[in-house]
C-alpha cells in the first residue's frame, strides 16, 4: 500500500475541483447537539485541500488545519488565505504539534481510516480541552443504488490498485466502539454530485487508489468509465449519490 501521507500528492487539482463537499445540515446538527459553538477552536486533522476546514471557517470558527501532505496543505493555504481564522499546520494525527488542552473540537473528514488509531487517540486526548468532542465525517458513496453506481463500483474493484484494502467502509462498529470507548452517535445525511463526463472523470482521478498514467490499466479504466457513462447518462449527466456520515463522541 502506498504511504497514506503521499498518495494524494499528484491528485490535488482533481481533489479540489471534484471531491464532494458536506451538506449544510452537518453544521446545524453539530450546533443542535451542542458539539459546535460559534467560538469553538477546531483542529481539522488530515484536512487535505481544506474542503471540511472551509465549512467551519464559514461558521466563524478558528481552525487549525493539520495536514502532512505538502501539496495538499499548500493548496489549502492558497484557497483559504482570505480567512483570518485559518491556521495551517504541518502535522499528523499522531503528532499534531498543537499545545496541550488547546482544542474544543477535533474533526477528521474522509481521513480517519488513514490514522494509527492508538497513537491518534493519545494525541487527541492530549490536545482536547476537558469535555471536548471528536467528529468524524465521511461521504460514503452509495455503491448499489443506481445502475451507473453499480457499474462504477465494478470498475473500481477491477482497476483500483488497492481499492478493496483502503475503503473506509472497512472500518466498522468495533473500531468506533474501541476508539470512543463505547459512547458515540452516528447521524447521516443525503448528499450528491451531478457530473458531465469530464466531471466524473475528474472525480475518479481524485481517488488515491487509481492507477497512474504509466500503469497499463489506466487507459482501459478510462475506456470503461466512458462506456458506462455513455450507457447510463441522462441528458449528458450522471449522479453520484452519497450518505454523509457524522460520527460524534468524547474520549
């Protein structure tokens, strides 16, 4: 398996353009649960290009965006530089570099499955204030809900370099119960993206398990994507449906 810190380095532009954002209901839900306040200081761990970070910046929060990958971190610095409450941090989940008991809320969006969980738990406990929360976010693609998504999944299984090994769906109840010591909540929201062919191609190429251009499977994969797009599109568009999962708990 490629190093989780570097495997997105050549996918930054597609990641910025084509990765799904999170529904506005996520912020409303976290506020209603009294997990998020307008003055909460947040550490967004594995913040990548800043998709999740910006959601909290728009809410007025100070966000320490902790990201080890230089290319992704620099992309976030470019796109989020207008937010005065944005702080870019070269760090990891296991070693954030943040001060003890300095954070009200830790978030990890589309990233938790890359962490060393034992070391991460110790580090999260160190930087969290008493009564602080951890929020894990994923946009989980609904792989079997439409003919297009069923064929898209088959394509990923066939051509993905290590797709079955790195899917975050491999994480289940046992992992969360251990990490949160049995006390956590799961809330889900509907989410979707509508793409033309260029968009769905960009979304595919933003994934970490896609073969590189030099790989002999690269062109056959794109040929298969075009085939299933041509088969299933309606008026030149296809829809990717997601279930946004929000997992909340204390340590």
